[in-house]
C-alpha cells in the first residue's frame, strides 16, 4: 500500500477541509441569496477530488465538470479567485463571465470545469494528444460522472484514447444520481469500470470515499499513462450529499439518504485512518481545520470586496485575434 | 378561461395529446418518475406508464436520432432537451436526419416529432446555459420552429405541433416557466396554427416584432412609450419562427412605417435579420425610418448579473434605442 507520511497526510487533510468548507459556505451563501445563478456542490465526494489530484504533478492537467469546485481546489486553484468567480466579480478566474461551472486555472493544470456533460473527457484526450505529440511525459485526468458515461462523447473519448494509448486517466465519480435519476436509469451494468475492456485498457472500481484508495489507485494509473501505456478507467463509488443543484428538493432520494447520520464521511474516514496509524496528532488535525476555516473566511471577504466586472469585460476575450 | 402556469400548460398539452393518441410518447432526461427539473412532466409517468414516458441516459446524440427513427415508423415522439444550449449535442439527429429523411426517402416516411427545450437567459446561468439558438433551425428546410410566450400560446401551439406530421422544435423561455396566464378550460382541442403571429398591442407609430421571453418586456416598453412619450407602438409576438408570418408584420409596417425587432440572440443571420430582409424585399418604401435590431452584443452570454444585465435587451435599453429613432 502507498505510504502516507505526516507531511502528505497534512496536505491531504488540508485539501479535504478546503473542499468541504468551501462547499459548505457556498451552500450557505447560495441559500442566503448572495450567490447568483445556480451551483452544484461536491459535498461527500471530497476524497475523489483530493486523492486523484494529489497523484498528479503540477504540470499535469485535469478537466472537470459542472460539479467542479472540489476538483479545482484539489488541483491548486486559488480560493479567493474561485470564490470571487462564484460571486460574479472581476477578480474571479473568468472575470465574472463564467461562474461556478467554468472555474479554470490553466497555470495550475486546470483546463476548466465545463457545463456540457461528457465533454470533460473529450477535452481531456485533446490535452493528452498535445502531450503525446510534443513528447512530454505529462498526463491528463478527466473527471466525469456515471451520468456522463452514457453520452456518445465519453465513448468516443475512450475509444480514441484506447487506440492511440493517450496519457489519460478517466476518473468517474459514480455518485448514485445524475440530476434526478438514479444510477440504473443511466447504466445497465453494476460497474462502469467494466466498460474499459471494450476499449482495451484497464478498469477498476474503488471506494471513492476512501482517500488512500483513491490516491494509490490513481498513482498507479498515472504511472501507466506517463510511461506510454495508455489510459485507465477508474470508477470511484461515492455519494452526492446535497441535491443536483442547491435548492433541489431531492424528492427522488429515499429519506435514509437525506439523513446526515447515514452519510459516509470521507474526511472522518481519513482522520480515523491517520489517528489509527498515528501519522499526525489530534491537535494537529484540529489545527488544520481551523486554518482552513480562516482561509475560507478570507476568500469570502476577498470576493465581497472585489468589484463587479466593468462593461468592457463583456466584450473581451471573444476572439484571440482581431475580428 | 382559467389561470395556468407556463410549465403546466406544457404539461397539459402533453397530457391531452398522450390521452388522445397512444402513439404519442415522451422521451428525455428526467422526464419520468421525477417529473422534471421544473416539474414540467409531473404525473405523466404515473398516468401513461414506463413504455410511453421514458427517462433516457444523458445521450442526446443517440436518443434524438432514435426519436427520428421512431417517428418514421409510427410513433409521435415528444422529446425534452433540458436547456436550449444542449441542442448542439443532437444536431445530426435534427439537421441531417429529422429535417431530411422524408425528402431523401422520396416522401415515403414522415417524421412527426416535437423537441422542446428551455432557452434564454436572465438567470445568471452563464455562457453554456443561456443561449437562444432558434435561428439555426429556422435556416433548415424540413424543420418547423415555434417559441411561445404565454401559457395559452404554449398550450395551443404545442398541441398543434404534436399533431403536425413534421419535426417541430419548440423553444420555451426559461424566465417564463413560472409565469401565469389565461387558458381555455373546457376543451381538449385548443389549437393554434403554426406560422401565425399575434398582434399583442395595436399602434400606429412603430412596429416592434419580438418573441418568447422578450415579449413581456417589449409590452412594458410599449406601455411606457405610450404614457411617457405619446408613441403608440404595435407589438407583434411572432410565436412561430418557421414558418414565419411575414404578412402580419408587413401589414403592420405598412401602417406604422417603422420597424424594430427585439430578440435575445445575437443579430448576425438571425430571426431579426430575416424579418427585416423580408420587409425590405417586399417594398422598402413602406419604411420611413431605418429598421432597427435590438439584440445582445456579439459575445457569449456572461454569468455575472452585472454583465448579463448589460448583455440582454432590457426595458430601459430597448426604450432608449427606440426613442433615438424618433429624435
Ligand atoms: C450535454 C448535456 N446534457 C444534459 C445536461 C444537463 N445536466 C447537467 S448535470 C447532469 C447530470 C450529470 O450527471 P453525472 O455525469 O453523473 O454527474 P453528477 O451530476 O452526478 O456529478 C445533466 C443531465 C448537460 N449539462 N449537458
């Protein structure tokens, strides 16, 4: 099993809390009517984002989905600029033009969250094509959902990646629901990972709420991809604690799933693990949460104090050249 | 008459037509047991069962062409694509299959399907969830395009669309979902013919043509122009984009001598371009002023409400542009 030393454990725990507290605060701010538009949160899925991104290098890329806050935080996006984008402010990553569904930080290897389901995989194989063509040893990890797995785009992406052995990891967060419909509306088999056989590469299903499992399995897949051995499909079984979007009445969920007591908490799981293995002390564990708490409060303050985008911003960046 | 919400007018139209004709089926993401993200398909699954109301995977590229195949072989599919922006994922099914099958197959088949989708902005939904793409489809022979602005028009046009033997694409206004309006009560056959515009307000000074969720805004503009500036605008809601009721527009412009088209999509190659071209082709001399298009700028639809308010035509921006015509 992959070894988790105290430095790594601290980094991982900090990231987990960053995602958790960013999302909890986003949920609150949305409910209070502060945030415009609509938001999709990844509460419950923190171990997927954090474990997967930790297995990548800074110069590796990810592509993300409508539910992308966690992915972006885990890959190193700046909390201030993210929060500011959610507020629609000029200091946000997209200068307020994109919002929650389009957070990107290309310098940090985040090719963007995306609102069109399935296209995270096709964009990812494009980035992988760049790396392969330029003979760089970087890899790309595409986040997508089990809902997305039913789209033609995902099939086409996997088939192409399989043929050309592109350096890509298809990371499916299988969170039981796509919008309002449960898994079996979208998928006729038990595990999405079985599909990899049809494309000639490896596929596995793992516990997406177990950070160590996610991290070690993605590390393995990254090694394969970096060495020119092509893609892996990883299906991480996890849970979407909140609705499809904030405000979703979630009538389609059985009441047991709505009860917080029954939630399988990836952070508690990881904390239990580091306590049991005595990797870091309980006081240090508590301190990490406090530090992150402050960072999120800072991010909210940063966003609140930022300006609304000026009218010129509307017209910028439509083209890269003159039009 | 009774009051009904826009999304429930859709629900009623589908329900009535499914009861009337067992070949009508409903297909789309989350249209089934859950009843849809705006509750627009509520109750239909329980009433008509799983063979006729089908939840699909997220596979627009597949299930729209599937619906074309089904339409060519006797079903009358009604398809939902949640947001108008996602029609990009099923363009082949619509443009190369639905629109052309009958023509290519020597008239041996017909393709009676209706695809509806919620389009337009105003909800800070950002660049991939706010677009108005109706003019793309109005460009394609073989397709019909409608875009109703009231519950009554939605009910009547949608029922006609289901009974129509050709593919009809229906762009619904996202901001209109919760709006309420009168609908006829004691009939199951309330039909509005496709290709007939509706004169919402009569006036003699300028013709303002619009459709979908710009209609209520333009009606406010007309009221304000009348009470504040003594300008009597005639407001025409196109309702159908293809076929386009240009006669009603020409009749109006012949009276007012002035034409403005307000729409939520960009101006190049759009409905506004087409309306103005047709009027000019008919007789440019009926226009005493230069025609005017009021549209968003040539940019994607931004997320920030601050920018979206600048981007979308608003009561204030429409009014000030029209007033300039009268200076
Ligand atoms: C092409 C396309 N079709 C439909 C949608 C609407 N939509 C947004 S999210 C979603 C469900 C996605 O499910 P999944 O891939 O499992 O991701 P999850 O929401 O569970 O994270 C749907 C249908 C969309 N954004 N894009």
